[in-house]
């Protein structure tokens, strides 16, 4: 599921409307007249939609991408980040459940390596934020043993 803002939804809807009329891509000027956004804001929104693989934005023209995706709309970028973080937390928690041994322990470095370089595509900051959030929620506990640092999955 992809999460977008209300403004992104407005632009995406206009692209859907004009898609048949402009098979080579809808010019930014046409979209600007329809949505009433400043060019800078519109280009920023189009670039965001392209990053989310919903549109193709090239040569000041936008068109729909070929991929059908489930879309969730929220009010602001902050809401998008919060929702995505919650989804990343859930995915991280599932990964931790797969990594723990029979005593519910996983090496700190093994866990951090899987979070950073695995399929979740987390940055250092986000990884530590998720680990801290899971610890604050009482789902993960940091422990030190004689042979190294571990995380205990609390169930």
C-alpha cells in the first residue's frame, strides 16, 4: 500500500483525467491551470508521486505509471511519515521474530545488519528509531551478556 497526501491525490486524479487526452504526457502548464498550485509545488508533488512509482515525470510532462497500486490518502506529509513508520515497525517486528533463537535472543549486530541491509531499506536513523520505539513499547529489550550485546524479544 502506498500512502499519499491530499494534494498528491488531487494531482494524481487530474493526471488520470487527462491521461487519454495527452498520450505523450500531460504538460505541467495544463496541470497547473487545473489544480491551481504554484509550479514549484506542483513539480515537487510530481517528483514525490514519481518516487512512489505512481507517475512518470519527465521533460515537464507527467503520465500514469504502468503499475496498479493500492493507495491510502492522509492529510499531510507528517501523517504519511507516521503511517509509514508504523508499517516499518510492524515489518521490523516480523523480521525480529524470524531472527530470534529459541531463547528469543538475537545479536545486536545481526539485527541491525538485517534492518539496514535487508529488504526493509532502512536508514541508520530510522533503524535506531524503530528499535527505540519497540523498546519503549515493551516489545524489545536490550541486554548485555558475557559474549556480546543482544536484543530480547519480549512476548
